[in-house]
C-alpha cells in the first residue's frame, strides 16, 4: 500500500474509535443502530481506499512507447541558407517529407543557388555567377529500428 493509503486507513480507524467512544451506553437498540451505521461508513471508507490504491497503481504504470512518431503523414518546408560572406552563394531548399506510422521517412528536396534575391525563376547573372542552373534534386530515405 502507498503511504497515503496507509494514512487514510489510520485516519478512518481513528475516526471509528472516536465515534464509538462518543456513543452513550444507555440503550442497546441505539448501540446496534449506531454499530450498523459505523459498519456502513467503514465499508464506504474501504471502497474509497481500494479505489485510491487502484488509481495510484494505474498512474505508476506508464504506457510503453515504441519511440516512433505519432504524427505520420506528409509535411513540406524550406531552408534558406543566407551566406553573409558571399551573397551570391545564398541557397534555397524546398522539400516534401512523408513519415510512416512505423517511423520511416522519405524526403524529396530541391535546392538551388538564389543569390541575393531568393527568386528561382530569375535568369542571367549576379556578380558574375550564372542563375541559369537547374539546382540539385535530393531523395532521402530513413528507417527506424
């Protein structure tokens, strides 16, 4: 039993003893009625203690987790790499990611050097660097085990 359940039990016993001592010994019928009432109260206290112990046991056993993601599905995002030393080397990456319920991941990405202006469709040159490149395509796959 836990410490709180033991304390509750001792408190209940002390309350019953106190009530029993407070009963006058004048009439047997009154005593029998009061004993029945105390037995009912004791029964209710036992039920409360048992439900308290059960809830304490349930809260101490944590559910086992596999460690995989609970949010499977598609996601999209971007990464903007600003190169402070050479503005023409700034890059932009777009990606789509699919996460399975088992935790495996497949990522499709496209990265292109954008220069100082993050515009994929701009052609020509910036500071002598050509923007007429297609960029780099990526396919990444990851397995959880």
